C-alpha cells in the first residue's frame, strides 16, 4: 500500500514515496523520517519525491509538517517535488506550498538543497 | 465409582468403557470355546465309558453263564441216566424207587427225581404209578405221588408229552415247605412200540442261582436280576417280584413303559444295554444277555450316575476349572484393559475439564511411548496453543477496548461541540440552515459551527482537524473556542480572512504536537445576501441556485495552525433569494466505494445541481443518502460533514413562530 525509500546523500536524505500516505501509513513515515533525522545528527535537508504518491491525507500532511518543524531549528529544509493529480491539489488547497518549498522537477529540488 | 460412569454422548445415550467392552468380548469368546471343549469331552468320554461298562458287564455275564450251565447239566445228565435205566433195563416197578434213591444220592445238586408213567402204559402195573424221591432234612425220601394227586395234569408231565422233547419248566415254589424256588427238567420217554411211557423229571432248587448271582461282583449299587423266557423274575433283589411278576406286569403296575422294550429284548435272547428311568433311583443302565439253555436272560443294573461317576466327576472338575479360569481371566482382562484404558480415561477426564473451559486442568503424566502417550502430548501442545491464543486474544481485546473507549470519548467530545438543534434560529425567517456530522469509525476531527455575530450577520464555519482520537477532539474544541472568542472580540462584522489569520496565530502558539486544522469561514449579511469568505486549506464552499451549483472562486490560505504569520485571502459574493451555500469536508469528496474509487468533486457538484431546489434539511439528507449509496459496502473512512444554508431573502417574510 505504502512504501518509502530513503537514500543517504551528502546533503541529506532523498526520500521517494509510493502509494497512499494516509492515517494508516503516516505514523510509519513519521517514525522513519524522524529516525533518519536523529541518525544524521547534523543539519540535513530532505527531498520528498511524490512522483509515485497516489494520495495524501491530512494525517500525511501532518507527518510532513512534523518533519519540517523538526528540521527547522537546524536550518534543514523539506523540499517537495514530483507532485501531480490529487496530491498536487491537496498540497495546493492546504496551502503547504506557502510554507514549504515546492519544486517543479526533481532537478529543481536538488538545486534548492544545494546538491547540484 | 462416579468417575467410571461414562458421560452422555450428544445423542443422549451413555457410553461403554473400553475395559468393559474388551472384557465382555474376551469372556464371550473364551466362554464359547470352553463350553465347546466341555461338551466335546463329555460326549466322547461318555461314549467311552458306556463301551467300557458294556465290556465289563459282558465279562461278568460270561463268567455267570459258564457257572449257570454247570448245574442244569447235572440235572440233565441225571435225567438222561434215569431214562436210560428205564428204557434199557426195563426194571420192575418195585425196583424203581430204589434206583431213583441211588441216583439222587450220587447227585447232591439235584433235589428230587420223579417219573410220571402214562395211564396208557403197556405194563398195567405202571399205569397208576408216579414214584418220586426227594431230599428232606438230609434224608432221601420216597413217595408215590399217584396216591395223592393226578400227576398227569402237572407241567413237568404234560409239557414234554405235548412238546415231544425235553424241556425246562417255569420255576415254582417247592411244596416241601422250605419255600425254595424250584425248576424242573422233564424228558418224554417212549416205549419200544413208540407209545408214551412216562415223563421223567429232575427238580433243582434254585438256591445255587442265588449263590452264582451273589458271587457276581457287580460292585457299588448295582444288582443282578434274572428273568425266564416269558419275562418272569426268578432272581431280583425285590423278592416280592419273584415268580409272581414279569417285566411286563411291572411295567404296567409301576407305569414304567421303558421296561416293555427291555422285556422284549431280553426274552428275545438279545444282548445289549438299555437305559431306563426309575422314579426312585433315577437313570439306570441295564446290561442284558441270555444265559443257559432255559431261555433265561440275565440283567445287570447300575445307576447311570455310578457308571458315569468318573465322567461326572470329570465334568465337575472341568466346570470348576473352567469357571475358575474364566473368573481369573476376567480379573486379568479387567486389570490389563484397565492398564490400557486407565490413561485414556484420565486423559478423557482432563479433556472434559479442558472442554468445559478449565484450560489449566492438569493433563495426566505421560508414560511410555504408545498412542495414548502421543495423544497426551498432542493434547498438551493443543492446550499450550490454546492458552497462548487466549492470552493473545485477551491482550488484543483489552487493547481494542482501550482504543474503542478512547474513540468513544473523542466522539462524545466531538458531537457535544457541534450545535444540533434545528432549525437553529426559528424566529429568523431569512435563515434556512441544516447541518449534519457523520463520524467515521476511527478517523475523525470534523466539526461545524454557525452563529450570529450580530442581528444581521451569520457566521458559517466548517473545519477538519488532522489526527484522531482525544487529541484531535481537544484540538477541535480549542479551535472552535478561538473562532468564537476572536469573532466576538472583533465586533459584529469581522473579516473572515483576518479572523482566520488571528485564529492561526493563536493556535500555532504552543502547538507542540504539530496538529493543524483546515477551516472554511463564510460571513453572510442577512440583509441583502452578500457574503465574504476565507479558506485555510479547506475545500471551498459551493454556491447553488436556479442556474446550478459551482465552487466559490478559490482564495489563498494555508492550513491553520501549521505555521504562524500566514496571510489569508478573502473572497466575496452575493446570494439571491432562494440561492444557497453548501459547506463540506473532504470526507464527502474523498468517500470511497468498494473499488476504492473516489467520489470526486465533479460528482458532488452534479448531485448538488440536481438537488438545488430542495430545502436545506432535505438537501443534506439526500446528499447523505447518495454518498451512502456510492460507498456501498465500503466502510466510511473519514468523517463526513454537510452544512447547507439557503437564503430566504431579506426580512420580507414573516418570521416563523417559535
């Protein structure tokens, strides 16, 4: 149903999400993401690739918000990219794009976190 | 013995224990074999014993027979001598008595001699002459019988004359007063011209019979009897029968019909064994055989039980051994089957307790490595699994109950926060308002509210808190309080966008849990139907009227509570009389059907357009009905909130009565 792949990069974590990020899967996502932050131990950025994400609910949004707030004190950013369809709509309606950087493409996202 | 009683089976019948079944079957089998052996042994040994009896009796009879012949032969010899003397020497009548005395003297076995001359004898001197000699008191006496009676009518004279040959007469009691039983041997004598001269007889006392018979060692309770050629008893322990009765008369007198065939066999000169029933002595075996030349028959009688003494004893011993053996076998079978079925029974008791719910009932100790031990092991592991399963079920149930009770609490908070009295403003004829909140089983956080900020302004609020349970419910309560408090503080006509920004900032302050809420505000001016609205991450309200239904133009605004200092855009519009606003949460547009297809905003808009002429309550109910129809079997995944406001126009109408 829901799958996430976390790749460790020099600038932080490249996270690819697949399936539905809803009340069922959000707690797992939150736990793993926070664990990744704790494991990094220093300022890291997160790129969340939504290309394969089919749906995101308010619980999913909240877990992303938790991650963003967790990174903020150390200057880490959460960049969203690859959005389309329902997911793009939800992000737009929720106004997430007004407090999280949203990149049109994956390349843009990597530029934002300074990887390229 | 109570634990040995079998419980009832489901069909209401009582069972039979394995021990009892095994014992019954073994005893039945062994008993049948035992009976067969006893019966076979009895019948074969009986036949052997009967044969042996027959042979013994035959020996006895042969010994008697040879003795039996001796004495009659003496009588016959003496008689023949007398006849020879009479016919060869033709002695004068005066000499005859002396001759007879001499003859009798030299033959002590013979008790008397007699000559009965024919009354037509050639010598006239002989025509009335019947000389007899006999012993009395050790002396030999002479008598002429002709002086006393007519000898020619007596058997010993008449029978040889009639038969024309020597013969033995039937026995009779002698007339000498001794009461001795006698028998005569009589010979016919003819003269030279073949005329009948005389009948010459020798009489024998039968006391030698008694000697012979008593000399026969029959042993036990056996006895010997002797019958003549017509069945008359000449020897029998019952003296009253002698000479008077025959086998046939006794058969009639004593009602013993089985004596008749015996009588016929005996007088017919046969040899054999008959079985008789004597009412006084029980079953008897009779061996019989002819003896001597007189046509007599000897019978030897034994009580059957004496003959079969050995076999009866054998049968008793066999029966006793058999019964004892069977009993011992029964005990052994009980013991052995008890050893076998004991563990099964103990297992049965344990499983009975187990099946009645006592999962901690101890199982019997495992002994040996047989099927029962295996069964016990299987039961033990089954019980372990059951215990584990029950434990897990208990934990799961407890967890589920805890969650359920938490959800219940959250739900009751949620439902107590939303106004549920309709119509809400019955005195205000401009307002036709109805709302409904349908909580999902687990996820929740929807709420709605409406209140008049002053006489002519109506505030509509719909929100959806992220998260679930009690935290979400409390967050919802806080949000609602902020909305009401800030709206009240900002006077009668607050700006929805500013109100939302203020609420946002208030919530962000101290929002450790990162919870947020989507909000939709609409402030309607009831005087002319104009309205202003703002949105915080929430689907925009729909405006519906005679031309259909459409979303209000989007205005910018992020989720409320996520980040402070956010800016919210404000939009505005105007309701004509009869037009309305429809506020909802994403539980409507994101309702799933069984195939996980979303309802979508397009479908909702179409439905709304179709229902545009309905009153608010009817519209909400119909919308709910259609959503349920769409979802079908699929469980409601999120709260569903529907709020409908229809503007009935400015105060031209009469207010409804309270």
